[in-house]
C-alpha cells in the first residue's frame, strides 16, 4: 500500500481485541499494506475460526465475522444492526488508536521489518498492561447485548 500523503509504503497488522476491555488477544503481522484484510484473515485463520467476532466492512464475506450491511437503502433492522456494531466496535478502534500514540508507530520506520514486528509485539503487551491502570471504557455490558442481539436477529 502506497500512501500518497506520506510518500511511503505501508505495512499492516491484524489484531483481535476483547470487546469487554480492549485487550489484544491475537496480534499478527506485519503484512504488506497492499494485501486485503479479509485475505489476511482467511490465510491465517481459515474458514473455521471458532469465535464469532465483530469486524468492519473490509471483512465482508469472512466466516464468523459480523460486519455492517452495505448500501443506502437499508431496512430499520439493518440500520439498528449497523448502529449496534458501530457502538460495540468503538472499544476496538480505541485500542488501535492507543497503539498509534506510541511515537515509533507514528513516523517512518527506517529499520529492518523483522525488528518492527518485535517492536509492535512489545507495544501490544504494553497496551494490555496499561489497560489495568487506564481502562478505555467500562464496557462489560456490551458483551451481553451482543449475545442477546445475536439471539433475536440471527
């Protein structure tokens, strides 16, 4: 992936967060920025991932990932579903946002890509430790609503 704004090629990581507290449960990468998110997920986990998760529109068509509906002419149930996913995904977005606060991830990295992987892994562990002292939000009730919502609409 080439960023015209930064005049640089990018790399990406794939993280799986706990909806209750924002801790990273899985962290994979680095991957070339040009590889699609769903392709990364399918190549690492396959179609038999045992846990149901929330994802963004990049994971449309992946098994066991609930994604928002596409389009403009949605039914009321589809709009409610999209709002529900957006409200619950905010903890995930905050977790990734906290990672981006580390300076080493904000600027162009000039070292070896193998070292970047180790640096990113350490930062994920620091993020998980920081959650003990500075939680993102108290979000435990949303897991209950996730299962309740899944029960009634699926």
